[in-house]
């Protein structure tokens, strides 16, 4: 069973640092180069300098962005911009946000230290594949700072809603901190240091497994760092700070739990030599292909309309939109009599993975129909990902891609089924919204070793 414990947190003190909305930042993997500069300009002590600092031309082995992150962290603590709490704590967080549809939601959870687990017997389940590049980057940062700067976002099954009730009880009083972040999300913070309340929560989650929603690279990085540290100090040491990692835990039954789709656009080079007539003919063997009218000159207006058109009309129906630079658009609906294992030629691929919208898109539509090579593995640079459908339409309008696809989000039940089976979804299959901001609280490993 996953072991969760309170920890000594390091966090911004708004009485010294000012408006936290100017200081926190998105998770590092959501920060574009343009956003990085905006965050740098937003405040000289913005948390981006810790989680995703700038590379400089003068950088070397001893002076680089990882070492600067470590130095900033120490300096900000000395200045009082960051304060370290005196007692072991759980850090409760409430996020109030608006969906693209205009609907308002609230999601609640808490930060805790969770003992690392791995292997088939582990109760902390992943659902997405990872890449070596981001893990190497995060490991360099962890080595330099010896700090969990960002939480791993995990979901805890809560069929009786006992965890949800305990969380709601903790956030029923006025918050210690409240701010509006980069995405217009209102975030509120409470600190729980009461041993009896902490024990109740520990008991509720005792027999549950955790599902990683966001932070797969950070979790595998924490495992790698633990292995390094165990080798350095010897296996006789148990329950060391590096055996744990900071997580943000939410009830799987929380009504504010939202997954948004991640849409795709292929780089122009992937359109070289593609015969569109042949593509359409191949698609029609398996999909109902419906041409639709789209005003590409008004992406913000057209995107919601197009997303509404691809909404499934019946349970488990596969519907997506294909957009082309010639300003044509099509709704692709998988025919009900199609056997995906035969269509994709991947009988050994588990049905839970094979029947995902994103698997059908990548394994069949892109690889087999568009590119014509079932074995191809696209690089991260080959595909532009965005949860903003209007941004995808704009790329098509400007001919910055050879084709684009709008998808529906996977259901949480699908994600849970895949994780419990020990399987992995394709990269960027899920976008849990809103993201948990970086900078609410950090866990300084070096301080307590």
C-alpha cells in the first residue's frame, strides 16, 4: 500500500513576497519559451527560475541553470521570500476554474510525501509512456537542488467518498493563502498539522492504489535519484527522505476532476509525397467520412462548434476531426462493424489501448494511412500538441502543418483500467485540468537527511 506522511514544506510567504499569483508558475512541461520569458518578466522571484531556468551562453559544468536553481532556492529562503514551516504538515489545495464550455468547477486535494514504489507489486500506477530527455533534465535539477520543487499529481480511488469528505472538512475555514494563477484559476491553500486529522487521512487511503495523473517523468526521476542515493549511503539506511516524493492527491471521485483532450498537428514535412485521394479512400474503408464547413478565419468561434460536432453520439463511439491546409475539414466516425485489431494489424495490442481515440489516430490514421509506415515512431518534434483547438485551427489556417486532428478526451475509467492493468497510453493522451501550479509548496530533501 502507498505510504503517505506529512512533511516540512517550504513555500512563499505572501506577507513578504506579495501576490502569489505573480510568483507561482505552470508545471515545467507546460512552459513554452515565450511563456518562460513572460514568467521571468512577471516577477524577479517567479518560481520558473527554480523549475525551468534559462540557459546562458556562458554556462558550463559548474555554472548552469540547475546550479542557479539551487542557489536561488537557498537565497530566497535566507531572504524570507520562501519560508519553512516548523511542523510536519499536509498542504490542502482548492482550485476553482472555468471549463472551455463556460461551466465552473472546483477540484480539491492535498500535498503529502509518498513513499516511492516500483515494479509489478507497486501500488502507484502509471498510465503514460515517458521519454529519456525530460527524465535526464529533471534528474539534473533534482541532484542540484535536492528538493521536490513540483508535486506529482495522483488520483486515489474513493468509492465511498470518505477521502473527499475529509478534504472538504479541511478546506471549510478561511484559507491561509488565495491567489489567481496564470490560467485564471483561483487557488486556495490550507495547512493541516493536527496529528489526529493526518491519521484519519492516512487510514482512508491505506488500502488504495494511486494513479499518476501528471508527473510520470518526475516520478521515474525520483526512482532514479533514490537508486543513486541508496548506492551512495548504503542499503542499510531505510525510510530516508529520498525514499519519498511530494505528491498532490485528489479523490478519483472528485466532481472537479476533468480531463481535456490534447489535439495534434503534424509538421509540414510529414505531408511530402502524401496522396490525399488515396488517404481519403483508405479512411472510407473504416470510417464514415463527413465533410464539414469550418471558418478557419475565425478559429476562436469555429473551434467550439467543431468540438461539439465530434462529441460521440453513443457510448464508446470514436469520432474525431481531420483538418487540412486546403481549408477542408472532415468528421471521421469509426464504423460500428470495424474490428480495430484487424484494421490496425496489431492483434497483440491490448483492447484497452487499441480502442483509444489517440491509439487509432497514431497507430492507424497517421502511421498507416497518412505516412504509410506502420513501424514508424514519430519524434516529439514531428507533432505539435495543444489542448486549445483554436490554436490548432490557426496552425491549419497559416499552413504551419500538413494535417491536424481534434480529439475527444479519454474517460477516467479508461485511464484507470489501463493503469491497473500495468499498461501505458500513448504520449500526451491525457490533459488533467487544471494543472497543479508549481510554487505552492516544495519539499526540501537536503534539509532533513
